[in-house]
């Protein structure tokens, strides 16, 4: 049982004065007034003058020390002041102000636990038994990973290492006898696999397809509707009946006449009285009964046309009666704005109802989400790098021969190793769809940037005084709202627009998933299609030419890590097919099947037995190192027998030249059911040519022989000819 301690401790710092600046040794943003900096004695420290990342959430710019217990408050202040302002050569650099909020949050669980267990936060009372109790308490949290527990443990260890700057001093013992936090928490040594979930292919494919539809098809309507609404708002100021000095009776007469003209114009155009659409669902809030429809009438739009407020229409019997009569006569129209809606080529119908001010604001947010998805997924940039883009960041240059057009993006990277506080300018090479998304965001965000006096490309579009200036972490909420909107507007519960994940639930997107997913596809499915005719191979060539491909970015390293993991997954998939009796074909298949037979015998992996997947992966690792996934076949590369290298003896012999591959002749080639589709497509294309009676005899003979060869190759997989 842990005893309760109560010992008076001075509540005034022995080492820091209350009037001492918090950011004393930290570079400040240009224009910062040193006299306005937060002081040690303040319970809220404003770190904004030392944070150069404009897109960092507002929450991360302030340290809140309004902690009830004065001992916790003093200790946390002294520790954070030291971390921000003092270097520890060979051990620790100064803490970046942008990371201070997270550091304080990581320390709080320990302080709260000690307070609850002992009755007072006294560091001298913390012994190893109490530390072990804290560790056990954290492990009871089922959602906390070993890596997260290591962070919490490391905060305790680091607090003790700062004993000389804490009024309380250090703990009663060396925490966990000096063992590192990762070992204490049980983090597996050498496990460097990226734990960020990879977005499943069907999910990413549909999300990207709809993102392209928003940017390339829907966006002109959204921009036109915003322009229409801006014109209506400006004109309503000129029509304002309340600012012209009219008497109340005259105001009613003017409103009646203007509303009558507006309704007559709608009647003549064959359009109904405007009503609101319920944003976020496909329901429109209309009702066949006129009396039930008027509460949902779009008074805001009619007010703009008439130059009045809602009360002058809804609360005046004459105006209200005229509106009811119009609903009975001409019906209602969802939205009510004039901007026409383009046809969706996939359905042959308008892609949505007409806009109202609320649905317009909602669709603008969805368009912003679509632009973000395209930029984050197809550029290889981190979230912080995407959100550091500014207006005018995209430029186009041509190669020296004038044939290749390169799209360049200028942004800021906050990579490790450089100046993480200020960031460093960097340039990315990307592809045309990203350039179109950036151009669209420049147009979409222009008004918000002007309103907020900001030049960042990703402002919060909503015009509210208390919202953040930049999108920041709201990007995650926005992307998931985009997915929910697509499901609600274009899907059904039984058939969602964006397919569910492996757990049969809507996939939850995070910003980190995009970079990891595109790295995996570039590494393991280079001939897969990104969108339209763009292949991952094309995207990777562009990415590797710019900063994303530089060693400093880490993207090339991430691609190589994903390639290694993907090869192992692919070889395990080959083995699982073998266990199910689905054998490959091709010249290398016999060698691979012998390897699989050996693994099965070694592991006693026969029906009815459960085999450790980790052992399977370990025993197949040597095959995975030689595996190169291709479009028509997989290559288990052996340079001594590779036919692709015979054409060029001077070629690099560390990897196959897949464009020179002979899938049905090379001893390294293995063909599986995953490769059937392109083989069948090639056979079908030749059959279509053979159906032409005017085909020259020699060409006909060559096509017949080639199709016979292809059919022989895939016959073991297909059970017959296509």
C-alpha cells in the first residue's frame, strides 16, 4: 500500500523570477515586441512569437498552467522553461516551441497519478514502487501502444534529469535504474515498421476519383454560385429598405411590390419558391402541404432579392399570404439560386440540386477537402508541407529540350536535422492533377485569405471571428466529412460511395495515411493506375526529381521500406495460394514451389494445424529479397540467369529491367492469377485484329502464333483458354 505524504514545499521558484521572459533564448518572428512576451509567473504562456509555422493549430501556441495543485504548476513551469531555453550538449537540444504543448500533455498523466496516490505532488516521495504502479496503470489503458507508454515513461525520466532546475529537486530514486524508456515500455527492438494504416485500394481509388470529379467537373458550378451570391449580397445593400428613411407603412409597400415581382419572375421561368436543402443528407426538407413548407422557405435568398429582413416577409400577413399562395401555385425549388448545375456524365443528371447559401458553403468545404486529398496523395508531401503552401507556390518550367513540362511546388519543410523551428524552403516536382488542385485552391481560398490577411493556401473558409485562420488539424475532420458527404449524397447504406474498410465500417482517414499509401503503391504496384491514364510509375518519377525524392525528405527511404514490406507480404500471399492449391506458372514456378514445399515441411504446415505467421515470414524472407512485382509477371531476380540483362551487359545487375522482360522464357519469371487480366486483355485485342478479313496473311499468322503462346502460358492458371 502506498502511503500518503504531506510535506510543505516552497511555492516560489528557487531558480526563476516571475518577471523572467519565457522565450528568453529563442529566435522570434519578425516584428515581435519583447516587452509583450509571456513571463514565468504567468499562468498562460503565449508561444506564438517563437512559432514560425503558420499552419500550427492555435491550441499548440499556448501553454496553459492553470493547474489546481500549486506544486504541479510550479514544477511544470520550471521544467518547460528549462526545456525551451537550455541546451544539454550530448543529450538534448532546446525544445521547439511548437512541441511544448505536447510535452506538457505528456507530463500531466504522471503528475496527476502521483497526486492521486500520495495526496500531494512531492517528487522526493516518488520511489520505484510508485513508478512501477504508474507503469502498470498506463498499461491498463487498452488503447495505449507500447510506443505511447514509452513517451509517458520518458517524460518521468527526463523530469528527474532536470532535478537541478526544479525547486522540488528530483525523484527519490533513479527511475527504473537508468533503463531506457523503450525497454521499460516493451517496445520491440528493431521493429521499425510504419504503423500508420495504409488506405485500402478500393477506398483510395474511389476517394481519389470523387476528388477529381469535384476539382475538374463540380468546381465551376461552386465558384459560379459563390460569385452569384457575392453579387446578390452587394446588390441587397443598395436595395436596403431600412436605410432610405422610409416610414413603416411605405417599407411594407416596397417589400410587397419587390417580392411580388420576384415571385412573378420565378413563375415565368417555371421555377418554384426557394426552400432550404438539409446539408449533409439527400433530403430537401420540402412538404407537399404549403403550410408545412413555409417554415423551410429560403427567406435568406428572398431577402437578398427584396432588400429586407425575414421579419418583413414572414411576420406580415399580406407578404406571408402571397408566399403561401405562390407555393400552392408554382410549388417549391430546392436551393433557389440561379447558377445552373452541370450534368454528371456518370448519371446523366445534374450532380446536385440548385444551391442555397448553406449548401454552397458546405460544397466549398467539400471542394477544399478534394483539393487536399489530391495534393497530399499525389505529391509525396507531409501534411505540414502541404499546409505550408502559399498562393503562387506552383510554377511550370520546361526541360532543356523543351519537350518535358515540369510542375514545381515551393513550400516549407520541417524535417528533422534542419532548422525545425523556422523550417526550410524546398521544392517538389509533381504531376498535372496536383497543379490543377493548387490552382483551384487559389481561386477557392482567395476571399478567405483576403479577409484574414493571410497568404497560406489552406485557410478555414468559414467566415467566423472565432475560427482558426489555418486549416491545421481540421484537415482530418474535413476529409472524413467529405467521405461522409459522398456516402450520404451519392450512396446508400447498403452500397456506400466510399467502400468500407476491412472491419466493414467507414474508413477513418488521417493525413499521415496518404504519404504512406502512395509510397507503398510506388514501391509495390508501380504499374497500377492512379487516376485516368496516370500510373504510379509516372507519379514516382516526378516525385523523385524534386524534394520528395531527396534523401533529406525521407520519402525515397519510406518507399524503400514499403517495398521491403510489400515484397514480404507478396511472397506470403504466394505461399498462401500454394497452401490453397493455387499454384503459379512460368519458368520460375518449379523453383518457387520447391521452396514452398521445404517451408511447409519445416513448419509442419498442413491442414488442421495453426502455424505462426511470424515464422512463415522469417523463412520466406530470402525469397522476398529477390522479388520484383511486375504487370505481366513477378520476377524472382537472379542476375546470373536474367534474360533482361543479356541485351545490355553494362547494365546495373542489382535489379531486373522489367521493360525487357520475357515472362514466358526467363528462368526468373513467375506468373500468378493476379496477372491474368492483362494477358487476357492482350489475347482479346489480338482476336479483335484477327476478325478483320483484310488483315495481311503474314500478320495474321504472327498474331495466331502469338495468341497460341499466350494461351499456353496462362492455361494452368485459367483452367482453359479465354
